[in-house]
C-alpha cells in the first residue's frame, strides 16, 4: 500500500519571523525548510509529495519548482480558502490515489526515521497516528501521552494536565483515507482529530527522540538555526544509530529513601535538572530505565506510577529540561506481599540487570549502545551496562560522585 507525504503550507504565518515570506522558504543553516523536508523524505519509501499552499502560494510553487530530488515527485496544490488542516488534507486526498498519508506541518524542522514510524503505525492497526515527544513549552502544547494500557490520552493546552507526563504532538501525523473520511467534519488535525481518535481508541502515538522543532515564531526559528549551527540538530536528527544517555531513576534522579509511591512525595536531587538540560542542549537522547516493583507489590497502581512520572517531568520542565523516554519494569519475582498483583509476580526480561528495557529503547530510538553511557547507583545498573556494551558511571553520592556530576561526566564521555 502506497503512502504519500502531504505538507501543509497554507497558513498566513502571522507569528513568523517574516510574514511576507512563505514558511517553507525560510532558510535554516543554508537550506530552505522545504529542502530539508525533502532531504528526509528522499531516503524513504515515499515517492510522492503533495504541498498544499494558500497564502503566498506563488512563492511555494516557485520554491518547489527548483527541487530535483531523484525519485520524489513534488506537486503543489493551491487552496483557494483556508478552512482548516482537515479541509486541506481532503483537498490533497482528492488529488491522489494513495490510501495512507504522512502529514507534515510545513513549519516543522524535523529529521526522523520515517519508514520505522510508518511500519509501527501500520502494525498498530489504528487509522490515525501522531509522533510525540517531550515539549520544551508544555504550557503552550496539547498533551498526547500513550498510557500503560495502550490508549492515548489527549489533553488540550487550555485544559489542566495534572498527572499526565510531558508528551506532546510534534506536528507530524499519519492518517488513512478511511480515517480522514471518518473525521472529515473536524477542522484541525491536532486540536480536533487527535482527541476524537483517542476517544475512539483509534490513535497510535509514536514516541520519538529524534529532532522536531516548530519554527513558526521568530524565537523558535532562531533556536532551530542555533541547533543546526551547534551540531545538536545533526546529533539528534541523524538517521544512523546514535549514542544516548541512560539514567536510572531512584538513586540518580531522586533519593533512594524514602521510597516514593505517590507523586506529592517526589523530589529531584539538586543539580539533576541542570545536568539533564545540558544533554538536551547537546542533542543527546536521555532515556530513563527503572525497576518499579512497587506496582507488582500493590504499593502503587499503574496510574499512580504515571502520576509520579508526570511530577518528574514537571520538575524537570520547571528548569528547562526533559527526558526523551521512560522505560520501567513493573514486575517482581517473589510472592508474599499483601495486596500484590499476581499477574506481575513473574520472572521477566526487563527487570534490571536483565537487558530488556535497554534493548527495547535501542530498537525504538535507533541507538548505538556501544557509544552510549549508563548512569546508575547499584550493581544492577553496572551489570546492565556491561551486558549491553555501554560505559558505566557510578552515581555513588557524597562524598564520592553526586548524581549531577555523574550525569555531566556521561555527557562529556559521549560528546568529547
């Protein structure tokens, strides 16, 4: 089944750095945004790209006429009247025989493994998909978080998002022709289709640690250009396997004692957020891998654990930091705890030092484990690092090496 890319570029750009210039024509690091879109798509299964233009459509047409990406056919469709992103998609769908559409908001600078996303979306069986990542401005973003039960929680930025981890739409979506027909009465993909599809349990959320940045404002355009100049875009957005910084949670991000089973008790250790922010700025994926047997022991529910993760994200976000993904093992091998969950009292391949969580992260995020670093505080973390080929840094606490210093050392090992 063929999938095509639809680039939505009909907006008026009232927030952009130069409203008289089409967003796709904005130059970042010597290349226009449209050129960068095509650089990513040229190495994928996609051979047809439809650009829906409206405001400044002549500029978009002129820009696209200059491209010669072998194997990729680019066509521009002019939208006479802006009636929302769903209407723009319906217009494009009428101009192709394809039944699957990769949807790209035109002002997003991005680089990610397109074919992996499409393959995982198809395997999910859902009609609609969105790529999600931690937002650097969650207060201005709609939340979209895949929960432990496989359902996606979508919360508009105007609504309270207490207890929901920091995951938001990147501005890249996928939808089938059937799904587009089902949600044809919606106006906007992000604000209307995603909540409707989530309510129907018909939404797949793909968590990505690759590069996505909205360039629709002057400030964000400057930030994107800075990432290209510093190498952060290339490091995070490379389509070859990348190094990552793996972090244990209890004992590295927060104290081991007292154990945390409710979100109000969660506290980051001093300096941890600032250290993680350094990794974020460098373009390094930051992945948490943690054993959480309290779920199996009945000391907290899945939802309670997600609320603790949300509090972790909130405290990191308050200092401009984020973790790209979070893997946890809810199992425990031994029985005998009051209130335990029998289905989770099992041996597994994810409880550290078993490598299951790290191997899953490596597959999901296209990681080079031999170039990666694990920061942990126990023998389990050390054995995990050894078995997966990662370097290990022991965050032993005072008077040896504090967590923030251990994290910084890990960043330096990867980047120097």
